[in-house]
C-alpha cells in the first residue's frame, strides 16, 4: 500500500454526541437494531457509583433486560464468562457496553461467546510452535452492540478482543468485525462520571497513540485527514486536562480523536508497528495486564520517551512530522535531535498531566523485568509470529532497563 494505491473499509454506525443523548436516542437505536431485550454490561463502579445504568433503564423502558456489573480490569476471561451466562439468562438480544476500554472489549467477547458454538479456547488466536500465529474465522452472527464509553479509549469502535486469563501464558485474543458497535453514545454526563485518575490514564493512551501515528509518512490522503485531525483534537485537549477535569468538551474531543484514529486505521493507516515514536505496545500490555495497579496510560507513559531515545536509526521525515506536530521542530535539526526534542517534550507533558515517566515509579521490582519481557512474545498486534521469541524478549529487556 502507498499514498496512491490503497484500500479503505467502512461499516454501518451511528454516533450520538452531547447532553442527555441516552434519553434522547438510545431507545430508538435499540429499536433500529430490531432488539427487544437490551442487556447492559459494565463494571461494579459504573453501576454502583454513577446513575448511568438507571438512566439507561428509564430510557429503554420495557426493552431493558437487566445488567451485569462484574467486568474486571483488563477484561478477564472469568468475568466475561459470567457476563455471558447472565446475558443468556436474561434473554438478551442486544448488548450495551457502558464503561472504558476493558468493558467495551469484554462486551465484544460476550457477544462472541454467546454466538459461537466452539469453546473459547479453540476459537482464540493460536500460537503454534515454530509457525506464525493465526486467528480462526468467527462466522456465527453476533448480537448487536451499542457502546456508551465513559472514557476516551481506542477500543470503542474496533473489532479486536483481548482477555486476561491467569491460567494461560498470554491473553485470549479474538477478531470479529461483526462485534463492531452499531451505535456509539458520547453522553456528556456519562463521560464526566469517570474519576480524574482514570481519565488521565485513558487520555494518555489515546494521545500517545496519535503521537506514534503522526510518524507515518506513506499514508493515503483519506487516512491522513482523519489522523491529522485526530491529533489536533487530542493535542489541544490533553494538555488542558489537568486544569479542566470537569470540562466535558475535552473528554468528548479525546473520544472523537480516538474514533477518528481508528477510522484512519480502517482506511490504511498502520498500527502497532513498533516505530521510533510509537512506544512498545507489547511491553505496555504486559505491564498493565500483569499488575492490577497499573493502567494502560501509565504503562504507556513509562516507556514512551525511553523508546524514542533508544532508537538507533530515526527516519528524518518521520522525526520532522512528529516534531512539527508537537511544535518543537527547529530549523537545522537533524533526525536524532528532533527525536530527542520529542522525547523531552513528552516526558515534560506526562509529568505535568500527572502520569509516571519511569518504570520505577510504578513500584515494580527490578528483578521482575525478565518475567515482563517474556510476556511480550504472544501478542498478535505486536508480534504475529514474524519475529523470534528471543529477539522480542531481548528488545523488551533493553527497553525495560532503559525505562526503569
């Protein structure tokens, strides 16, 4: 694929954004999907500390089928199985995901488990010894999904699913385009219900991902438009979060930035390529899955600047694009100077926002770094069997040591 030769894909979706959009449009969205038993999937905090589920129940009336509020951080397999049983018991024919990325991902898994006849272990991504990883095709029709995010997150309109399972040496991974949401509701009150620490973390993940995306040079014009505007939205909203945590427009803009970046990837932008400015998805995933007290944003911020500084070769055009986007480019800079300026800027920004920039700030013992590195091998988005386990672990260790 190149700037001139590319493919683009789309799917049916509706976006509802603003005040009280749950009351205004949710029942119509459920009816449009042909559903009569809409079942909510969320975390304990969403159901017990906010009024969002009660608002949904009131808006849906007799189309409300109940709620499962036991989804755990990082979308655990056990909580997804429990949610699937509860949804089946309720006679659910539509799922409403209410929460952050973990809940939205978990709801996709619930839909897969409800529909696919095979055992979840058989239909997840497989890692055969000595061969590339592969994802089995999931052909059964899935119950429709509506997403009501409470945080900015890149999961809101994707088709991939990863579940935490302590009994395995890797996440349970699935891919099914039929689990994309039919509608997304960016409801201001629902977004404001998330606590400041969670918003800082999820916004960091979105912003960091867009910094990496700005490094791509061979991008087609369709994807470029969405990516560039996504970055502009995130770059103007993210630095203001620390002073305006109660401003709903900032949370909405960060959600839209995540949505647009996902759409850019559908239209040909690359993801998880491990370039100079992209951080290390596999390392960050290993950190937040392994340690319950570590969020995705924190697992990203602690390695982002270190990864940039470690890069031995830096593409000059990519470096200039990222430096210009972050407004740190100066005439006469070479690629290395631009990369270091970006790293310094990110480190300062993350510190101002209140997220850590060194691994030791997460209270992770240094002697556990080899175990973390070993958990980066089986991650389909970052290493679909195209690199040896030894190389992947060596790179991870190098980054973990530098970030400590």
